[in-house]
């Protein structure tokens, strides 16, 4: 049995941090969060919100302290309300359907970890997502930043 944590940037629905663990403790979600922070380098003074469910890892003192250290505002969903965390629930559902159930039974923890690495890369670089214009998350971000760099042309 394994546990998987994903940190998803809601803007382009890109997975920016993830971890697979044999135990559901705060350490593995902290590792996923740290991976996301390392990848994104959020700027000081920006308003960043981390929404999660009420899992013990996400409401632990260590996790909430780490959010505070990084200047991130925690937001925890309601008890038993999957709509509160719909983006994460969707990504986890896709992962389970496309990786865990389709490729199992699994022979090792490392096999699940490697399959997760492959899937996250595919999800970010190739998966077409309707809410962002039927393009992959990485392309949506690239397009956004290209627009920021393009000077406005006077009409």
C-alpha cells in the first residue's frame, strides 16, 4: 500500500510537487510542498494559498508551520466535501485510474514511484485539459508568460 501527495498550481493545473510514501505521515506531504516551493520560487509579499483536505498530514503542526514559514495561507476544505478540493480530487482520480488501477498489481514501491514520475511528466507536458483551452499545463504557462513579455501594440 502506498500514499501519493500532489501539489497542483491551480492557474494552469500543473503538478509542481509530488511524493510517494509507504506511510501517511506529514514528512511526505512536506517533501511534496518543498519540491513545489523549490520549483516555483514564490516571491515575498505575493498572496499564495494552499488548499487541502483535512487529512492529518495537512493539518499537522509541522505542515502548517512550514506553510507559515513560506508565507503561504492555509485553506482547509470542509469535512466530507469533495467539491471543496475538486481540482486535487480530480487529479488523484485520474492518477488512480490511469496509473494505479490500469498498471497494477504493483511489484514494488519503486515501481509505483517511477510510474508516478512518468505520469506527472506526461500530465504536465502532454495531457490536454479542457478548462485551460485543450492544451497541456506546461503549454498554458508558456503561453501566459509569453504574453507578459510581448509588448502591447498601439492600435
